[in-house]
C-alpha cells in the first residue's frame, strides 16, 4: 500500500496538474488506482487521470478493501479556503498581460467589426457567414505542463502542435493552464507566459485559425495565495488587462473565464455563483466590446434541480454569449441534447468546450474492462458519439482534450500514432486537412 498524496497528479512527466476531485473519503491507494467513497457508494479511480470527480463502481472487491481502510479527506480546487484573505484585485496587475493592445507582426488594424467572430442565434458567424469552430485544448503535458509556459523556448512546441492541428483540419485552439496551484510566486515569470500566449495568438492569425482565450488558469493563482477563487473582486484587474490586451485580435474567437464550479447546494451558494459570473462577464465586456464571452465549460450539470437552476441562470446572463459544457461521462452525453435545446431557447450557440477519454479504453476497439466513467467504448467510438450527438442537437463547437504526442494508457492525447481516433477528429474538422510534410514526422 502506498501513502496518499496530498492531491491528485495528472499527466506530465512528473509535472503536476490539479483538478477538482469531489471525494468524500479516499480509502486505498496503489500506483494505478484509488478506491474512494462518493455519496456513500464505492468507486475506483485511475491515478494520474483527468476529471476524477466521478469513478467507476468496484463492488466485487469491497470486502478485500475493507482490510485496508484508511480514511482521509481531500478538498476541491474550487472550494473557497476556510479563512480566505481579502486582497485588492489591483494586487494582481503584475500577473496580468500588458494592458496595451497586442499588435502582431504585419498587423495594421483589427480589420473592423466584421473581422470578429459573432453569433446569430445558435450559430457562429465570421464575415457574415456561418462557421463551425472545432479544435483542441493546448496543454503541454509531455514537456512539463504548466511550467512549459514559463520557458522562453516554448514557441517551438507551439509551432509543432499547430502543425499537427492543421493536419487534422481543426480551426480552433484553446490554450490553458498557464500556472498551477503550487506556484507561490506566479508573477516571477508571468512576462514570459504572456509572451508565449501572444506568440500563440499571432501564430493562429498566420495559420488562419481561431483561439479560445481561456483565462481559467488565474483561478490557480488565487488558490495558490489562499484566496477565494470565486470572489469576482479578485478578477477585475486581471480581466480588464486581458480584455484591453486582446481586444483588437480577430484571431481570438471568444474568451472562456473559468469552468467546473462547485455545484451550489442552496440558494445562497447559487446566487453567489451567478453573481460571480455576472460581474466577471460584465468586467470583460467593458474592457473588450469586440469579442464573444463564455463563462466557462460546466460539468456535473445533471445535479441541477428545479429549485436551483444554476447553470441556466449563468448561461442566460447578458454578457455570457455561449453555452459551454464538458463531456466525460454517460451522464454528460445524455445531457447534450438538453443543453443544446436550452441554448437554442435563449438564442445562443452551444459549445462542447472539452471532451476526452484515456488511451486505456483502446483506439479503434474497446479494451477496457470497466470502461471510463461508465463509458464502455473505444476512443474512436466515444469521439464519434460526442460529435454526432452534438451535431444532431445543434452544437456549434467542439474542443477535445488534448492534442500531443504522448503514448501511455492514462494519457488523453491524440496524435498520428492513435490512428482511429485521429481519423474521427479529422473527419469532423471544419477546414481541409493540411498535407504532411515529407521527412518531418509530427511525433518522431
């Protein structure tokens, strides 16, 4: 038996990436899985996996595990700290990007209002024409995760992943996780972080693709400083600087603030959450009137009740332009049509902002014994189910997690060496796939 780590580690060659883990008790740990109790039910959870807040039933081994029970508690990344400090938002000005507008090499103007992605009901428009936005998250798991953003040489990795995305015909990239919760001095290398983000935005412009400007990493900055990450006052200076910096960049399709909030359990919690998103979307809109905004991709949406319609209230906010959600379980797949129908009812496009499955489920053929979060499909089958279910429901954007060269059972990455799921993604690419370059393999 192994000792319990202080938090759950995800992909990244020793680099840590942390996500919300809604565990009541963790009872047993070994290198590849954790046995836990959630809401009085037994589950197993793969160690070093993304989205660990739901696990798979393991009733047959209940008796054996009782011999090894060692209870402990873990907190979620989105819960406010027990004694949060009060800090002015201006304290984060040295973490934010420059407040001056970004100008890419060769750029002479923003191109006017028609140069920005807009909406028409539940559809996206670009230059007045309907457009689907399909793409991938950009998390550099193989080269250190969040720490890679802090390296001046990171631009080479950006170029390679964009070339990979071009060969899939994808037209949207979502960079994410610029910091992690253990970085106690994120301001030290924030200048380098924003230079790399600026490079990515300008590279997207050269490639004629779009960026979801995901700024959810700022949540980790607040957590690292023992602050309430869902106090909107902490976000105002940061979001104002972000909006001012990117407001003229037509390669930015839309902003994403922060997703995966803790599901509110009473009206006070719901009102606080709705107010957080009202203030943050209003703040960003005041700084940047040109771009679309989504509050963030939500999960655990099946836990909404008629008396606490939290995600419907947030999606309906006047400066939340997009209904964004995430798909990682059977519950999530079953909710797609309901979410898309609600988006249509409020005349906003729906975006499956993140979905994925580990390589352990198999590429073309399902090989997992219990599957992943209730899904007994291969990765190719799961991706096809997400795309087809969403397209039938009217979803206008899909973003998978994650594009990269890793090959290991607990990795969520897609690359040419996972050919079946690669083909499915390519078939749903909005752009014509770029041809491979001779003697330049994407993943040597």
